C-alpha cells in the first residue's frame, strides 16, 4: 500500500507525432488506472472511427483532438505504481502550444522526452529539450518510441540514442535513462520486452519509480504571495498560496515591496482552524495590524528576504511570431506580481533548435529564440534565484493578454 501522499509530477514532452498521448494512455492502461467505463468509451470511439484500440484517446478526450490526432491543451491526470503516485503533465507539441508546455512543465519534478525511433530527434524535440533545461529539471528520462516500426533493431536504437546524447550534451543535460519502447505495443513500459532482450536496463515504470521526489520546500525561506483579499465577517482575509517555507500563527512577517512589518493573527482554511501552513497550500491569513495590502504583495520573514528590484535580467524563451523588440513596453508577471516594463537590452541570443549563438547584442528576439533580456520595470517586485525558489525565480512576458515569453531570472551578485 502506498503510504506517501506525495505525487511525483512528471512532464512528457517531444515532437507532436512521436507518440506522447499513446505513451500516456499505455501508462494508465498498464497500471490499471483507467476506469472500465472509460475503456469501453475509447473502444466505441475507435470502432466508430474504424480504428483499432488507440491509447492516445485516454488523454485526447476532446472530439476535435480525436478527429485531428493532435493534443491541444496541457492536461494533468494521475496514476500510481506500488511504490508511489504520479501526476503526468502532457505537454503539447505544436509551436502554437509551446506556451501551454511552459505552464505545464513549470510544475514538474522530472521530465520525459519522447523521440521516434523512425524519425529521430527533430527541431521540435530540440526546442522541448531546451525548455526542460530552462526549467532546471535534473531528472530526465528519454524514451525512444515506435521501436516496433524499426523491427526492434538495436542498431537503430543506438543510432538515435547517439544523436540524442549529442544534442543534450550541448545543453549540459545528461539523461538519467534512455530506454527503447513501443508505447502502442507495450514494450518496456511496465514489463521487459521479449522482442528487445538486448536492452538490459529498466522499464519505463521502474525508471520513474527510481526518480527522487523533490525535497519538501517547507524548510526554504517563506514566500506567501497574495492573490486576492476577501472581506468576510469584518475580517480582511489575504488569500494566496505558500510557494515555499512555512507560515505560522503568531509569526512576525515582512510585507514586500512596502517593507511593512506585521504579525500573523490567524490562518484561514474552510472548516478548519490550522495554526500553520506549508509550501504548496492555498490558504487565507489575517494580520494583527490594519494594513492596506493588495494582490501581488509578498509575505516573507525579515531574515530571509527576496530581492526587491525595478530591474530584471532573465534568460527568456520567446514564443510569439511577432518579435520582441528593444525599447518595447510589455507586461511582466511573477506568480501574482504584475507590472509593466521596457525592454532595455537583448543579448547572448541563440537559436533554440540549433543552439548556435546568433549575436552578442541584438535589437529583436524572434520566435523560438532565447536571449538574455534586461527589463526596466515600472514598479519594484520581489524576486528570487530560481535555483533556490523556482516559483519566484521565473517570469512570464505578456503582450495583449497573451503569454509570449517565459524566462528564468538572473540574480546578479553585488
């Protein structure tokens, strides 16, 4: 019996045609995580479409997706092995859906990069690998799928494996495992493949089970970001999420960017009266002091403060067909913090598909390019080193209410 309540969050990414949805469907099927009525529904849909049982339909629930055979939105769902429980984040593959992948992958503790044994690594595969690098995922599993289409040949696996290792090395990424699989046929998913006896390594599920869960960030510095303020029963309840650390009743805290100090009067949870809350919990709090606090305020301790600044430097992955231009004004978001700013410089630009440096200084950042962007913002916000606290170490750039870029903040030492 699985005693832990932790869900290991894994993002599955890769080229749109390399079999992500099929792989996810197979994982759920092989772990008995699909309700019987769901299996019947899938079989009926497949029958109506004149197809054999397709595991991709487990994830692709929308009729539009079934007809077009693409995954449109980031989806999350759950399965479990005898060891522990998992959340699988299915990241879309088309260029237009990369922003959804950023949203999904930002929550992951490990990444699975899927590559077709028939086609090998393609441009999209490389872009997704770059995003996994940007999101600082240390545990990466590469699966070389569709081995059934190359007659389970070891030589073909080795050729694609060598190709993958070469481009991941350029990113300073070393996959924990590289496994030959057939998601459609079930080879090396839950059980060792009889058709690939030459593979002496683990199955996909046993590899996932060997991954380590992220250390609970309850011991990290406190970061509580205010999402909204609810006036209830003559109380002003600050609602938000504990991004890291622990917050306690009676605790003295600092509120940024105003730099006011306060004391936690109560922690509010529906139908409960907790005295503390930890990283990952969405709660409400009240303060002893009557202070004017707005959405985006960051609550921390005096001892371990984030950096409050009106200038941000970040490695930005740009994902809009309309270029990001030096001098342009844009919306910057960091969790619940939001402000506007001006792009001051774009430097160290590289192509995310080839990893080749394009220019040291640039006027624009094009679609699927990565560059170091410096932004002068209108109002100071509180930021952290993403290696220490990921949630407050990332930014999203928005234009016309559309997410166009995502980046990891560079904290410059003084």
